[in-house]
């Protein structure tokens, strides 16, 4: 073991000396992916103004967003067009607003505004999306972690918590190709979540379908029909569906969506009317003209896949080659989405990230994928390989593997 | 008088029979005004991507908005570029969020979140902007009307209220060409507002400069330098400056701005980071390429003026011809902005709007320009003449005048 440690230390010293400056932190599209949507940069054109029905897209109004755009995304998101809202450029803004409205006013079925409850708690499948957790923390919503499995959250743990505790008002969930594990909520798990009795009459699942069409293989894994399942279970208002085109067209200049029961949509539009006279319909029109229909979206996503699947393959290849022999390490092999979730030797994740930083490789801070940044086992590291070039992904993963091995050697010899 | 009433009734019956369908309700740009910015419909183009410094505008990031756009609007809004944020498509969204953040977290200088105060009150110069008042009502902020004069709010009334009552946390103000009166806050009034002692340590003026560059005459009335005045008075954090391009470029697809002290800007960006990874920078780039500089904005506004000043002239002409003889009616002759404020015989505004509706002329509901829609004299009517054609403005104003006269005759004979 001493030799192993010394060997890894030598490898790490070489890594530091090589002077890398690499970044695997955020799930950002690469420039080549953004190029795929450059047609948006000259759309809609004056002629394009006539392509949609209804009032002038350049003027105020149209709070629900362009119907033509909702018709493209409704089927992909499994939300009836009338129950879908097309809004601004960020689903994060939308999710934040949904919670703010619940806090200030309550939602459909609420007995009072959530802010007037003694406390408000949210279930957080973990590992999960750090920005979800940050919104809760900022809004004073207590987070309760529940285990995230390959088929979605641990439904037994969830059911037990929601059945007993009326302060549990909701849960976060990325149903398809979850951030960071790549988990896909199965029909069975979705049905269990739709059917489970909840102590809170206004319990909400924030069904953040950020990666609904972001397949990395030939298999187009469908997302469960959460609205249909909730309605069938007599809990029609349970799910808030959220999505965006941030990783379909332009990350900073796309369109986001909200879907729900007719009552939830009417509720949110009522709140929205106080803060908006309508979304950027010109940008929505751009998306209508560029994407055309659901098949247009699928073709675009296939082009994304061609660019990023090789990067995920490099991640898998390097991890297998370098960490395969290390029994303590495991990682996901996602069929879609933007991340690989790496579990290193328990108690070493923070050290790995620190070592990586010292070697010029920026990683998301250890623990980021957990509520309050608290990974109880200190083992999870999120890898976001889409933005760097293939060469940089390879160099970063080689370097990261060196850090994992050195941290493991340090830990086992400590 | 009986003859007058009978004459007006006959005129009104003729109006109803003519089957109008006209709308003077909202301050919306006309299609011809929107056409002025149609270059935006094909911008930025792929070549335009290189026109600004910094990270890829298509990707995430850049929470403060494009510096190049802030450089255009900073001087026009009298806000230092570093203290200006360029955000999404709606200043209403921004103002709503500012108040939500104050309620949930408090702002710079707050002793606690506003929602934890026993009560929160806002001063509302009236007549004023109905959507400001709706935000307060929705958020449970009590509204206290103060008189709006030609030179801005009644500073004696304002100073007395803010000096004594720590629950008065802020006030609304449209400083230039106010909605609906066209009032312009003078330097003197602005200084008084900047200097006055306030019981609340975190009193805020929401300085909604929606019509900063929207001149209807040759005179480019400057807006007072509220941030400078507040800083000079030792109340640097007192003003939240807000503006947008909604009535410069596209009403539904423009860019909005927030300006304030360095501390206020840092505060808001901290809150914003939980709900956005950045604004639509592609749309901001479009605006940079289209507007180019402050003179580009001025040239565009001159073209707007050429289209809408004739409509305001028609309003003045018809009101003078039809209501000039009626001593009880008076109206504004704004030097800018989007509205004419008409005061009819006390006690008849609601009747006038009702009569107009019966004749197919849609007006904003009487009282809309007052907190809680309560016009204590029932005399104010807001006229928004920009959207309809000149012929429609004339027909609507003739019809409205008939309604004013009939309502007056009814009232005086009742």
C-alpha cells in the first residue's frame, strides 16, 4: 500500500506540473451544440410574423405563450396543450416563482399560504440537482433527503414521510435522466408517487423534466405520464411539470414550460398576471419556426447526441481503465442527460475535489448534489462532460482518476 | 338643461346605433411603431455573435446582463453602468420580484424581512399606474394614496407620512411623463424625496422610469438624477430605478433594467442568483446591434413621436372642441408618455365609462388609476391613444365626449 500511495503521489505531482486548466463543473452545452440552433439568430424575420395565429407577437399579451409552441412540446412532455404554459428563458425562474406563490398565497387545495404553516418541508431525492436545493434553502424550506435509486426515488421512504407529516409540502424530482445519477422514474414508481396518501392536502411534486428528450442512446426512454397518473389516482393537482429548451436550443435564450392540471394552470396564470403582461413571444415564434414539430425536436436532439455521446464514452472509458480495479469506486452509465455520477471511496470525495482543484481541474464542490451540501458518506462527485472538448474531457478524467486514486491511498493508509 | 339632456341622449343613441368597436384601454404601441424595430427580427445573425465581449451570449451566465447594452442605457437612465442590471422582457416582473425579495428577505438596511413587520404600507401617488397598485394588493402591501401634481407627488404629504410611520416602507413613482397624468418630477421634488427623513431605515422609492425617453415634443425633458440626489443626501440606498424598452422596441420582447446603489445592485443580484442563471443575452445583443448608442435610441424615439404625437393632438383637439365649453371637465396635455388623464364632472366617471362601453368604446374601468380602484371623486378617466389608428382615436374621442356630456347632463338633472 505504501508503494501504491507513493506511486499515486508521483502521478499527482506530474499532473500538477502539467498545468491543466479544465472545468467539469456545470452542465453547459458546448459551442458546437449551440451552433446547431444558429438558425434562431436570424429568425423569425418579418415574413415569419404571419406564421402564427393570434395577436401580434411583438406586442404585449398572450400570458400562456404561443399555442403553436405548446403544440410542439405538449406531446413531448405529455401535457395537454391547454394545460401547458410557455414562458421565459429559465425554468429555474419558473420553479422559484411557483414556490414563492405557494409561500405567499398557497396553491390549489391549500388551507393557507405555506408561509403561515409552522414549517414547510420538501423531500429531496439525493443525489439531486444543487439549484433545486439552493432554492429551498433560500426560501426557508427545510429539506429532507430521500434515497435516489435507478428507477427513481425510494417510494417506501417517500410514502412513509408524506403520509405522516403535513409539513411535507412537496418534493423535487427530475424524472428522466436525473441530475446527476441519470435515473429514470419508471411507470411503477411514478404511479406510486401519484397514488400515495399525503397528510398535506396540497402536496406537490415538482416534476422537473429538464432532460425529457435528451437521449444518449438509440432508446428514446419515455417519461411517465405523471399528470395522467395523478388524475387517475384522484390527485389531479399533485404534479407541477416543468421543462425548458435550455439544453435543446440556446442555454441562455430558450423557452421554459409549466404544465399541470387545469386548476393548477389557472392558479399560476392568475398569479403570473400580476407580474407579467406576457412572455417574449417573438422568441417563442423563433422556436416554432426553427423546431417546426416534435420530429424537429427529435432530429435536433439526435445531432446533440452525436456531439456529446462520445464525451460520455470517454468518461466511461477512462473511469473503467483507471478505476475499474478500485473496488470502492462506482459510477453511472447514463442513457441520457448531462451528467455522470461518480462515487469514490467513502470519506474521500471532498479530498478528491480539492486535489483536482490543485491540479487545475474544476469540479462541482463535493456534496453539491445533497441538501445543505451534506453528502453523509462524502463519496459523490458530479461529472459534467458536455462543455469541454473531447481532448479536455479525456485529460480531465485522467487527472480526476489520479486524484481519486491518491485520495483513496491516503485514506486507506491514514 | 332638459334640452341639453335630451340633445345628449339623442347624440348617444346615434353613437350606439353606429356600432363602434374601439379600444382606448391600454398603453400599447401601434403596429406601425413596432415596425420601427423590425430589424430585430433578423438580428443578431451569426456574424453578430462577435460584436460583444465576454462569454458566449447563447450559453448560460452573465447575470448582470450585457455590459454593452448597459452602456447604452446607463446615461439615458442616469445610472452608472456598473450599477445597472439588464434583465428580461418585463419591468413589471422585475418590480414584483423586488418587492417579493423585500418581503421574504428584506433589503439593504432592513431590520427584518418586510413580511415579519406588523404591516407594510406603500405611498401611491394618484392618479397612478394600475399595475403598480395591483402588485401591492396582491402582495398584501397596504396602499396610501398621496396627491400627484404636475411636478410630482405632493412632497409635504409624503414627508409627513414617511417621517412618522415606520410601516411606510416605500412609494411608487413614475418620474417622467407619469402614467396617466404626464407629470414630470422636478429636480426640486426629487431632492425633497431624496432628503426627507424616514421612520423606516429601509424606505424605498420605486422609481419606474418607464417613459424616460418618450418625448412628445421637441423638448427632451431630463429625468432627475435620483441616485445622485439620494447619495448626496446620505440616503444612497433609497431608490430602486426601473425601466424597459417595452415602448422603445417591442412591447413583448424588449429588455428591462434595474439600477440602484452598488449595495442595492449587489443585494438584488444575490437574490437573482437563486432564480436565474442569466437573462436572454441574445435578445440583449439584438438590442445592442439595433440601437447602437444613446443617439440611436433618441432617433428611434423621434420616429415613435412622429407616429403618436398626431394621435395625442387629435385627443386634445376633440376634447377642446367638445368639452371646452363644459367647465367641469379638464384634461392633461402631456409632453411625453402614453396617456391623457381626463377629469370629468365629479361623480360621473364610472357612468361615462359605462356609457362608452354601451357604445362599443372600451375604456379602462373608472378608478383604475387609484389604489383599490377607488377614485374618491369618481372623476378620472385614463385615455390611451397610441394603439388605435388616427381615425379610430378621433371616432373614439368623439364618442367618449358624447358620453361625458350625457353623464354630466344626467348628473346635473338628477
